[in-house]
C-alpha cells in the first residue's frame, strides 16, 4: 500500500475517533470509547489460520467515570499526538511520545502520564480503535536487528544493497512496511535470535555461499523484524527458518514469529507467519553433536516457563514438540547456539546449517 494512502487512512480513522467523541458531547451523552478486551480470556487460537486472534468481547471506557477518566484522557491525548505526527509527516519514538504527553493537567497536580507504560498502552488502544498499526500512526520503536543477503531495497529514496554494507549489514528499522523491494535473490531466510551468531555467519559469507538472507535481533524479535520476515514470506514465497537456543525462551521466540503473541493478537494478521519452520537448536542436535557438556542448568524460572509453553494450544497436541519438551525437561538444562563453536569456529556455517537445511530437518 502506498505511503500516502496509509497516512490518509490513519488520519481519517483518527478524525473519525475524534468526531465520535465530539458527537457524544453535543448530544449531552457521556463520551465513551469502545474497544476489544486485550486480556488472556479474550485471546483465541485460530486453528484454521494458525495464529492468535482477539475474541469478540469488548469493553467501554467512559469519560465521566472515576475509574476510566485517566485512561480515557491518555488515549485522546496520544491520538492528538499521532494526528500531529501524520499531519507533519514525521515519526516519533515510543519514548518521544511519552515525553510529548507528559504534562500536568491545568489547575491540578496530576500528570496525563507518569510512566511510559501508560502512553505505550494508549498507543495499543489506538491500534484497536483505528485498526491502524503503531507504525501507520507514525510511532516507532528502537532499531534492533541486522540483515544481509543479495537484496536491493529502496528506503525513503535511498537505494540500499544488503550485500554491500560491510561487517554490520543493514540495520533493520522499526518501520519496514514502507521499504520497497527492487531485487530479491534468495532461496530462504534464516532468522536467529543471537547477533553474535549472525556475525559469524556474515563473516563466513553464509548468505552468499548458500543463496539466502540472514537476519537477527538481540533476543525477542521486534515488530519491524517480524513484519519484514512476513513480507519476504508472503511477497516472495521465501521459506523462513528459525535458529534459537534450546531453552523455553528460544522456543517462545519461534512461537511468536509463527503464531503471534498474546499482547499483539490484535495485529497477528500483519505479523504472524504460520509457515515458519524451527531449524534448531533441537534436543536431537544436542545428542547428535555431543553438546551435553555445554549444559547450563535451568533455573526455577526456566522450568516454570517450559511448563507454560508446553501447554500452549498449538503445542499441546503436537507429538513432535511434546517429545522436545520432554527431552528438555529430562536434560534440566539449556544449550546455546554458540555451543556449536566447540566443534570448530565455522562448524555452524560449514556443516551444521547446510546439513540440516539440505535434509529438511525442521520442526513445524
């Protein structure tokens, strides 16, 4: 969708939101905001679409209600800020928006927002109210990822070649909907949670030798990265393979990319990738490559997280995944991707990954 059209849609939705509140006031009605309930009780796993979605439960927030008034005001204030950003065709970070909203209500000692978590929640409310993503509302998050491959894009008028950006690769921005792909020559995309692993593969020119795209973050995947992965999957039919640590947190990263997350179920359609495959590290890899001596013992937090994840609806009846969880529990320990370095500094790029991908040794 063209950038101008996206701005127009977001602007129109914000105007519609404001007009509805103004009409309530003109009619002498208590202004109200209606939005879907963002709680676990209203999150549904859509088996047909293989993603998390919001249910049909809605809540109403009233201005003349002591329990609702502050949240109501915060939502209206953030809507005003987003409208201004769109009008001026400028973007602001989540932190910027917090400071733009942080002021004292006249003739009181009360701030509109005291913590960034309050403005962040108001932005998420606006996503639900307007059906426009945070990015369409011109709000961005921190950049947190790198990519390399035989790809040429255009980003805000600049032509960028992902194969010619030195050791750091292209720094993935918060907003990836606006980039335009000019050339994509790849067989698949390999995503990994560890920046250090990405650097090893990039130095070994893995993407060039194996005709693929390599992408990383630093831990949990950002919305910009998830959207970029989804675009490559949908627009170019590229398989997406995920490489994470063998622990509950790594499995959760894979789960979020594939099915979406509970907190962002309202925009799963723009982020979830049901066709993504889990490449590793699996419990079988630990046995095959003798990585037991690199075990890092689970904490109580790790054990509890493993129990939670194994009960997720999309994992609960999956025999292959339940087998992995059972082995992980028996091991009582995690194994990091970097443990493969014990087999040789370039073992991961020269043997482990090529062999797994060639034999299609994936989990779904």
